[in-house]
C-alpha cells in the first residue's frame, strides 16, 4: 500500500489520530538510500505502523554549508518509502516547521561542542531542536536513527533522558558499499576520483579496529597512516578529526574497554563522517 503523504501539522494530527497500535518513526532529510531503507525496515519490525519525515532542516546547517544544494528528491523518496512498507510520510515545508523565526531553541551543551560539534558549530543545537519538534508532532513510541551519525544518536539519547521525552530511541547499523564506503546522502556529490579518496575513511577505521588489541595509540597510528596517504591523493582528504571517544558522552577514551573510533574529513567541499565501535586492549 502507498504511504499517506501529509504536509501540514493539521494533516499530520489527523493521520496520527488514525494510527492504531504502536508507531515507529524514522526522521530523515530525504535523498534516501539503502541506509535509510534499512532503518525503515527495522521500524517495520519494531511497531505496528511506520512514519517517516522528510525535511531538510535549515537550523542544522552552518553558514557556507550545503543547505541550498542538499539533494531534494521527493518523488523517488516517496517511492522508496512505499517499497519499505512506510505508512505515513510527513513532508513539511520550512513554513510549516518554522512559521516564525524561532525564539526558543535547544542548546546541545558541552557534548554538542566537541568532535563533530567543533567541526560544525551550532549543528547539534539545530538538529536537536528539529528532532524534538518532530517527536512532539509525530508522537512515536520508538524513534530510529542511524549509527553512522554516532554523535547525533548519542545527543538524541541524552536529550530524551535530560528532557524526559516519552520515546524509545534505537540505533540502526551503518550500511556500507561492498568496498566499505558508508552510505550517505552526500556521497552523490563525489566525483569518481573523490569517491576513491573518501574510501580512506572506512579503510582508516578498519585499520584502527585491527590494531585495537594494542591500545589507543596503536589505533590512532594505524588509522592515521591510511588518512595520511589520502591527504596526498587527488583530490585530497582534508581531515577534520580522528578521535577515540566514549559512545554515550563523546569524551576521549584511552584506556582498555569499549570505544568509538570516529573520523570526519572533507573531499572538496563534501563533509563525510564515519565511525566504528571497538574494544581497546586485550580481552581477559
Ligand atoms: O540525520 C538526519 O538526517 C538529520 O540530522 C535528522 C535526524 C533527520 C534531523 O534533521
């Protein structure tokens, strides 16, 4: 069955009132790829009905970022949602989400200022603001976010805990191309040569993960060796960060135990991120 498409808050409220049983929600900015579709299938397994939002949120883009050129592919997205068994698509305009210039917005706090938040100041404030608005409008039982955006997922979990938002937040695994490149809506900006350079991100993570037994320094050294080569490629990878952090707080981790190795860099003007979970030190 084709999903019901709603564009206004009144239409959404009416469609929400018709939902029987539990509702799982996958917020997106569109330009859907297999990574989004796997979240939708996960949503399908988690609840009686599935809602998806498609909204390119201006608040989470900084000056000079790609808000204007962010791919908008609504017809293909709606088709893909239908194939993934989505029941309801909420596709608001900017005026529906922000009828007035917002005065009250969320502040992501210190955790939103490190790692990706340091590379993109204000990004997490805008992201959390729209996610909270969407959760308030859609009122799902469960909301599903991709693990590729590991800090985003951690920030949303923290917002839900700190603000007592009545929703269960679940992560969905990163989907990769056969050669390891993490799927991202921004991959479509890459030239063939740029895609070759971008592969260094997942290869660096893999090299880092293989060195995990030898501890944090070995992980960073192994990953940096791969990234160093990509920095000399044509086009080059300009590294934004390579960090080992705690998955919940994004504070640096150096001692034995679980950690997230997160990397971000730019190929031309395309900002790409990736991460892997690993276990530092020898297993006892
Ligand atoms: O991950 C995304 O696509 C966006 O950050 C989200 C969660 C839909 C909020 O705009």
